[in-house]
């Protein structure tokens, strides 16, 4: 009987250790992914988004730009100036006023 009890304790301990290893690995993996995907703090304020090359996903990070608007921005390219977004009736002036300091329209 003591031998059976010893096997059960060993099995239980092994299961607990495996669960702890899995939890720690997931936590470390999640931390690394979060850490890698974050831009350096200095580049957050200095980076301007080029409306002629930005992806739909990048454009949706701008205030007031949803998925449909971002897709329209992409399909109506190229832009000579950032205010072409208002001139081509893609976004309203109020939205443009919110994002105008965050975008550029670079030419090739």
C-alpha cells in the first residue's frame, strides 16, 4: 500500500510541475510578444504616417479613422497633400483636424 501511495504522489507532483512550467512559459512568451511589438517611446511622437503607403491597419490607428475609411483612403491614392483627404470627401474636416499633425503625403 505505501508503494501505491508513493506512485500517486509522484504522479501528482509531475502533473503540478508540468502545469507550472506551461504557465510560466505562456507568461514569458506573452511578455516577449508584448515587448517586441511595442515601438520605442521616442519613436511614438516622431513618426508620421504616410497616407500614400500606410496599410489599412496602420491607418485605423488614427483617431476617427475606421476600417471602411482606411480602405477608402487606400483606394483613392495617390495624394499630393494631406488635405486631399478632405478635398476628395474621404474624411470630414473635423477628423482631418484631429489627425493632420500625425500624417504626411510623401511623393515618389
